[in-house]
C-alpha cells in the first residue's frame, strides 16, 4: 500500500528514496528498476551508491 510521506527537504527526500530503492533491490535482486535521468535524482543515487559500498 502506498502512503504519502512528507520530508523536511531535498536531502531528506534523497536519503529516504535511497533507503527505499536499496530495500527493493535487497528483497528482490532480479527486480527491474527504471531510473530517472537529470539532476533531480542525483543525490538519491549518490546515497544509494554509498549504502551499497
């Protein structure tokens, strides 16, 4: 079930999004994930890489 979550700022949003993506990847390693391009998701991807390494 989807829920609406409010966060303080872009940094908090990026942190939460990276946690969500990592949880999906760990729970279903063969998941197909379509990632957005552009500058908006860059901090999310940065946090995701940090968590994986």
